[in-house]
C-alpha cells in the first residue's frame, strides 16, 4: 500500500477514534417499549382471509435486529397462484413516543408508513397510515395486532377511503411454527 494512503488512514483513525468512542457512549439501547416487540419474534405459520373472501396461507419470520431496536418481518404466501412477498420494519420512536413501522410488498409500489400505540392491556397494537387505497386515491389504513398468547397472535387491516366508510381488508391468524 502506498505510504501516503497508509498515513492518511492512520491520521483518519487517530481523529475518528475519540469521536467514535463518544458516539458509541451516546447510542441508546432497547427501551422497555422495544420489549413489547419481542412477543412477535419467531417463525409463524399463518392463514389470511381477505376482505373479498379469498384466503391464503404461508410463513412469516419476525426477528429483532439492529441491537434489539427493530423487528424485521419477512412474509410469504401465494394469492391464487401468484407469489406474494412482504417485508416489515417495526420499532419504537422515543421522540414521537409512538410505535412506528414501514411495510413494503410485491403488490404495492409505495411503502406504507405506520405509527401507533398499544392499548392499556399491552396486548393490542393499533397503528395508522395515510396511503393510497385500493382505488389509488388517498385513504387511511388502520392495523390492529392482538397478542392472544405466546404462540398465537392476530393481525387485522382496515381501510377508509377519503370521505368513505371503513372496510375490512384482511384478517391474519398467526400460530408459532413448531
């Protein structure tokens, strides 16, 4: 390696190490709110009933990652022979004092960004997103995740078109894979 490049890296490390140590001391770890996300961690078999009466089944894997700050979700099934894949990222934002999430999937070109809270029982998480509805016009989406026990939880999704009435879009029942 060129001597000048070596000296550059040594100088860079000498300058950045104290900053890195100081930054590391300020990085927050998981908060009590993040512990709630641990209830969802694991491999799950699911059945899905869509609002139009169709159904599907598949597998979802939820993992706490990034030092326990984020729950990643990998969701896969088939709708009428068409493969479907979804990815989620959920966490707790201490500045907003809200749970936050982002969802992307193979049937929707825009991400859905949610925020919400658990109810007083700590078993029901309701989150809201503003995104395009099935007609591609602005709508409000509401998701409700309920922890039944350590081996089962449910998820429901509703949409309210602008100026319209809320409709059920799907109900998903998750059972922990053995």
